[in-house]
């Protein structure tokens, strides 16, 4: 436990950790299971540790929270050696250090597959400062950080290395890293919360599916113009080589861990600048309207279904329930 | 999420839960894995849910903390049906309700074995109020709540039902429930914290091993007079039928989830009364002395090893990693 971690009084080694924090606590859990969410290879142990923490922190980012502590539960099959666990802990620990997160507790047990169940705790100044999924208002702009489709394209490149020959080596590597080493948009999430975000979610299931969660929670419709959706460089080339539509990867691929946000139109310009200051972009991709569900349009006309791309699902490991 | 749960603002259904609490947060994680910590049968799905939460809450009890929230991560094999999950959730939810714990978040994923990873969060009035493992002082009394050996005897009774014929049916059932449905000593833990406990730990690994953890953290020796260790009724009869020493079950069986506590001798009488008011007993079993390790004595003479009862270990499912 870093000595300077804000508020943490007792770390690993006792029955529980004790921490003091200002404001309200924000807590999320997430698990990665071998054979379900990853395979080794192509994932290295350090990739597994990184990704397990990153996807958990991404949920805090989507609340606009500042991360503080992580608790790690490892399930370890008998055949996994200590070096593998040390590498996993190193990948996790490096990401934790980069974001000022204290690994405050943990538990290791036997399990039939390698698994890493994370609990992350962060804070917001008061409960009203947490950005929920249910606050999107008709008239709000729909926007997304960064670019989409990279994680799904990276998975394709990892599963079928011959496809990556269509790309520059550096571009192929960047796509693979989008799958192996997602970046939790914590600073962007805080910037968007301060810029007046009315709702926010991280894109884990895919833009269409996650927009659907916001629409359902908000009691409004999210209109998305698909030609405005930022697509990660290299995704089109890789999708072309694989014979899939790059927009399917961007709209339904999932695991990009970018933030989908709604905010009043007059706040957009300031939000773009605030997100730019965190090192990524914010792109307006549509508008909240009265109604329900996700309305995808292309060239002004209603278009494809927002989720349920069976072709893509079949490319991925057996997914999370439900 | 119960509407009246103290301080919880946003429960399941958003990216994270948001909570306000007075004082300092106390957080612990614990996991149960099928084939490692339980088998079904003899565990019912409701037993699994109960025990997963109970063993996690037991860590909060050992800090003297008041429980507030639980976060559940379920790993579910394909062949497990929805009814099983509902029964598990019911067992967990009933125990949560009994202790005023809000199930504030969760996550369900595929896994090769049924597993339940819990995170529990409670509070103490301030960090100094949390009872750690490292505060035992020479001269303190060593004491234990309730009685020991029941969980190990219950496991024997479940594994070898013919042994239970030596007992009254109600006595055999009580032992089985000590294994299947441990009771987290939350009220006793708070009472002991208020009564001036200098160190506390819950007995999960076994009295000898857990006393060793306190001794190591405190830089002192824990002397335990084995004839003073309270043994659960029925354990002697069951151990006799099995041909094992009942004291082995009481000293090394583990999973009793009673509290091992040290406190100044002048506070013992009040502590006994305070624990009695929570519905269980507190028994003095020894004294903290200068030195290191655990010193077991019988009739005034040094006796058996405090841990490493290989005979017992072989009776249990393959254990958790260190």
C-alpha cells in the first residue's frame, strides 16, 4: 500500500482495510475469467492484471469519480506458477500507480480457472455529483470520447494474425493494445462531470447496447448518426481484410471503454476543450429526443439495428451473462 | 436495495454504487469456489449464498465494524440453472437483511465453477476504533466467543453421515449448520471493540493458526490453555465416532467464525457481560506473554503444536492458498 494513498489507514494484512474519505464513496465490481473474458496467450499475465483493473476503473470514470482503492480477489488453478501471479500483480500494480489507486486488500484462493475479481472504490464530492445513466434530457447532445472499434479489431488481429498483415505493424499493435490494455478514461470522466454531463456510461457492451442502457434509464431516446461515430484508425483496413463492416466493430464491438455521455448543447464546446485537456477527444454523435430506445441513422435515414450483431458475437469469447 | 439502508444513494443498476457514511470505511473481500470451499450437495444453493456473505461479514466483525453494504460477484457455469441462482441470492439476501446489510451492487459472469466473490463494507466511528490484529499486549487475557470445533465436526458429519448416528438428530443438525451456515459475530465484535479489545481476529483457519496471526502481528506470544478452550456440544461424540481427537477439531478445524480477542484483564468481566448481551459467550483461554508464537499448554505443561494438523487438513476440501 503506498504510504501517501489518500485516506487509507490500514491496508492488506489485517481482516479488513480501513479508510477515510471526503464526500461520497463510489464502488464498483468487475471480474475477468480465463476462457470467458481472456485467454493466455494472447493475453500475458500482466495484460490480465491491467485489464481487470482497467475495466473496473472504467465504471468509476463513467460516474465522474476519483479512484482511491482497489481490492483484488484472485482465483488460481493449481498449474499456474508464482511467476505468472507476480506478473499479473505487476500489470495491475503499474496501472494502479499510474492512477494513484491503492491496492488496499485482496484474497487468493484455488479455482478451476484463473480469475481476477476486482472491487474499486472512488469518491465524488457529494452524491449529487455522481453522473448516473438516467439523466439524459431531450435536446441534449450525445457524445463519445476517443474512437471506437479498436478493441474488437484488436481481438480479430489477435485471433487471426494474418489479417494484421493489411496494416502497418505499429497500427496493428495499437489495435491489439486496445483489446489487451484498455485505458480507463478517469480524467475525461471527471472533466465531463464538471462540464455538466447529464448521463454517462462506459462502452463495454458496445455503443448500441450501452446507449440502450442510457435510453432505458433516462426514459428518452438516443439518436445516433452513424457517420459521426469516430472509428479508431486501422479498424477499416482490418475489417476490410476480415470481410466485416467496420461500423459493426465500432457500433457493437464493445470493450473500447470509452465514455458515452449526454450534455446540454450549450455545454458542448467547453466539454470538448476539457476532454482535450485530458489527452483525448470528445465527438458529438447525435441528440437525445423524446421516445425510447436507440435510433441509428445514416445520411438522415433510419438504419441498422443498434445491437445484436450475431456475426460479431460469434467472433468473441463466450460473453458475460445475461 | 432496501430503501432504508443507511447512506446508500445509488444501488445496483448504474455503473457503480454511491454511498455516504459516517466515520471510516472498513472493507473486506472473500470468495467461495465450488470444489474448493464447498460442494453441492451437501451445500444447498441458499447455504452457499449465506456462507459467502457470512465469512465476509465475519472479517468486519473482527474489526469491530458495523456492516453496511455488500457487493456480489457470481461466476456461473453453463449447467447451473436460474432457480439455483435465485436460491443462492435468497440465502444471501436473508442473511443481509438480518444484519441490515444492503446488497448494493453485483456482477454475474460465466465461470467454469460456481463461485461467489463478496466485498463487504462497514464502518467504525474513526480509524482508531477499528480493532486490528497487532495490538495484543503482554498481560492481556486471550479469550474466544462461543465454542469451537463445530464446523469441522459438521463437515465430518456431512461427509460421513454414518458418524452422525452417535448423536441426537438435533445435535447432529446443529453441527452440520455450523459448517453450512456460519453466524458472523457482528454484535459481539462491536461489543468487544467497545469493551477495549486490544486485538481481534475471526477464526477461519483454526484457533492455533489464527492465534499465530495475532502473535506475529503483535510481536508477542499467545499462551492458550487447551483445557479452557470451549468445545461445541456434540463435537466430542462425533470425534469419538470418527476416531479423531475432539481437541484437534476445536484447535485446528477452522471455519467456526468465532472471534479470538485479547483485552486487559480488568476489562474481562465487563466484556463477558457485553458479549452475553449479544447472545453468545466469551471464554478466557489464556494470556499474552512476551515472546513469539502460540504456546499451547495442557495441565500447566507445554503440549501439542498449534497448527499443521495434517490429519485434519486431509479431511477438508483442498484449502485456500496462503
